[in-house]
């Protein structure tokens, strides 16, 4: 069972920042696309940001210019730098990692942004 571990969530005020991390096992090879998703009660799961194996990034319109995704393939780690947080960013953030023939999820880290 491949376990991804997210960290970095918390309670912040509007305008503040958080940095999320997702660590995949070192035994996981040939990691392709890595993504962050957000779960909010009563709403569909939203892909917030993604980064390909070549470093190409993509963001949801709502976070463009405020969030930055990055990855370190040497440690199988992905980060999401979240700046200028807004109450609508509140939710559980989950990381997703794709390798050849499979995809894996973490348990999520909760982010709460108060106004």
C-alpha cells in the first residue's frame, strides 16, 4: 500500500500564507503528474494545481497568481505555496501522484481561512 503524507494545513486569516507538503515513498519510481485537490462539503472535488514530470504547471482559475506548486523528484516531495489566502480556499487538500499504471492519494490536510 502506497501512502502519501500531507502536512502544512492549519487555521489562518484572510491574506495570510501556508505551505503544504506531500511526501511519497522513496520506493515510488517514475512519478509522473503530481496534483493537489481540494474537498469542500457540498461541492465537487476541485483540482487546485498540477505539475508534470517536466515541470509544466497548471492552476485552477481561482488560485492563479496566488498559489505556486513545486516538486523535488530527489525526495518525491511536492509543495503548494499558498499566498493571499481567502475564505473560499478553505477545505481539505489532498495530494495525488500518478505513476505508470496507477494513481495514489493522501489522507488530506485541512486548511481553514477565516475572514
